[in-house]
C-alpha cells in the first residue's frame, strides 16, 4: 500500500487483508440462534387504547392472524392513557 501522486494505490493483498479483517470483526455480530426457532416464546402486542374500542378490535384481529402465521400465541395487552399529552 502506498501513495502515488496523492492517490492511494490499492493492490490485491490489501483487499484480501481488508476482507479477512472485516469478517473477523463482523463474526461476533452474526446471530447464532436458529431462525427457524424464532419466536421462541409468546409475543405481547400492546394496544395503546382502552379495551372494546376500534383499536382494540383491530389489534386483536392482527394478533389472531399473526399467531396463526408465526405458530406462537400473540397476547393482547391494553394500556390506555399512555399518550403523553398534557391538557392543563
């Protein structure tokens, strides 16, 4: 590796070493869990509106469909009043 006329000169050995270094550094970041096992526990779908409303009913439909597709139960949890608005 060297500079010639202010331009970085790249050779094949530098590319090889850079590629090897890249894969050595990225290896710990690659997930080791089997994707076929995901998700491995029930999923909680949080609905930010009160139970019985349109948002709740739509969320329950989505949870039912997602549970069938994923093969895991999708639990619906309503948490109304978490909008963070201040009206005083």
